């Protein structure tokens, strides 16, 4: 069985869209530079600490979402 590829940056952008928020807003909330943060979200792999921090700001458990997508 082929494993599904999950792009975490896309999942984060989807959540931002659902909440009608921008990447720049998220970057500001996290004390990061907007343009560098936007580049970081283009990566398909992000560290678990960063994913956790983003999830706290957005009130979303990305690990739960990923777990459901893998099934």
C-alpha cells in the first residue's frame, strides 16, 4: 500500500484560510518575520516543535489531523 504524502505547510495554510487569517498574521503572532515564515511553510517537512507552536496559535491539533489522514 502506498503511503499518502502530506504537506504540512499546505495543511497550515488551509487552517489559516478557514480562520480567515493570513500567513503574515501567524508570523506576527509567533514573533517571526513574515517573508521568511512564508518560505518555511512551503516546505513539506517542519519540525514538531514548530508544528506544535503553530497549532497552539491556531487552536488546531495538526498531529490529530495528520493521524486521521494516514488512515
